[in-house]
């Protein structure tokens, strides 16, 4: 998967209709807007995409629809992570068959997983997907399993192509960057926190995989471009704007806020994008409406 330096990858939302089914028309309209805005790639079915609430068939359908909507204009990095290695590998193969340029898998969750288990998990994915880049994704706030920086060298040796770091810690990101550099091998380290994007680029990161890019793609792309062109003042200004947008979205409830704002953007183009969340995330509102 070839990307520009300081790449912007969208941690893509999953639109549902009022019956809770994938809304492929809304997804296509959103993908088209993001491509026009200049983002470098899409990551469907991550945390922002409500993937943990999707069945395997639904996840495969979202990836397939995203690839179809992108139409080869930009690559799709499909997140396929499940707690088990076998189901993750099966979904990864389906994603590649449906057009994904690369796959990502979150650190295994639910059961405790130490360095040996985590390394074996990613090694199995790399061995089972020869020719397809495999990316890791660490978000210990959700998985409760840590990917220690000391493990990264072994993962790279086993064939891991990159990592999305959603630890929200620039100190940990620096440790990952140092560990990757020490191997001397190409490695795509991406930050998953928009407010840390500029600092991560200074540490040698390949870019960012961020939810904010769903509603502020121009800001994120502008920041990346300013960095590539060594326009330090512009980069600082844009980073402040990106951070402010991220704070506002998180304050208002990340996924509901993102879906509302995407809907507002697309409405200006005459396209519909619903606010529905996959249950149980949206259940409270529906229960309240019936009272």
C-alpha cells in the first residue's frame, strides 16, 4: 500500500438506516466526499466504525461497500480485528478478495494477551496473507492488552507492515518510533490521536489514522501538506484547529457527533446520512423516545 508521507487515513464511520442495516448509499456519498477532499486512504470497521457491534458478515459487507465506493481512487486499509486469530484471518482474506489494499487488526481483546500471544497472533496473520500488508492497531483503553514497545522489533521481523497507535500518549509513540527505527526496516507508524498529529510527524511517523478526518478532512489534509512543505507556522495553526475540533467532537459524544456533522456536510450536497447508531449504543435514545 503506497502512501504519501504524512498520510491522512480516515477512521471511517459506518452509516446505518433506522432499521440498523448498513446504508450503502450514505457510505458511498461520504467516501466520495472524502476522496474529493484529498485524504490518502480509508480505514473502515475500526473503533469509530462500530465494528465490535457488527457480525462478521456485516463487517465484510462494510469493507466490500467501502472498496466499491473508493473505486481504486485511494486505498482501503480494512480493519478486521477480532479476539480470535482464526476469525481475524478469515475476515482479512475476505477483505483482500473484495479489494482492500491492506488489513489492520487490533491487539487481541477480551482475554488477557501477553507478548507471546500478541506476537503469535500477528505472525499468523502475516504468514496467512503473503503479499498483503498487515498493520497492527493498539488501543489499550478498549482492549486492556498492551503492545509493549519492546515487542515491536519482533513484530516487524515477523512481517508487520505498520501500526496505528491509539494510546493517546506521545511518550509511548516516541518509544514505538524509536523501536521501529532500530530495526532499520520500512515501517508505517501512524498516530490515532488527531491532537498529536504534528508531534508524531516530528518523531518520524508516516501520518495519522483519525476519526476527525470524517468531518474535517480539509483541515487534516492541510496540516499534512503544510508539514511536507516545511511551512511550520501553518502546520502549528492547523494543528491547533484540528485539536480544537477533536476536543469538541469528543465532548459532544464522538460517534453521534461525527454522524451528525457528516449528515450536515452531505445535506449541503443533497445527500442523506442518518444519525443511527448500532445497538446498544443507540438504544437509550430509542427507549427515551417511547416514554
